[in-house]
């Protein structure tokens, strides 16, 4: 899967659930990975 698509999916899940931890539970990542994915597109 495209890395950019994964970043946007992480962002959408974080917005939907309101937390990095919940988004990480829904995706195959740790909370820190979700945080980094979302921080990257902000740059």
C-alpha cells in the first residue's frame, strides 16, 4: 500500500476516534508510529 495513503488513513482514524492510541488499535501500528505518520504531512 502507498505510504501516503497509510498516512492519510492514520490521520482519518485519529480524527474519527479522537486519540492516537485508538487509531493505533484500529491500524497495525503502535501509538508512536501513528504520531510520526501524522507529524510528517504537517511539515
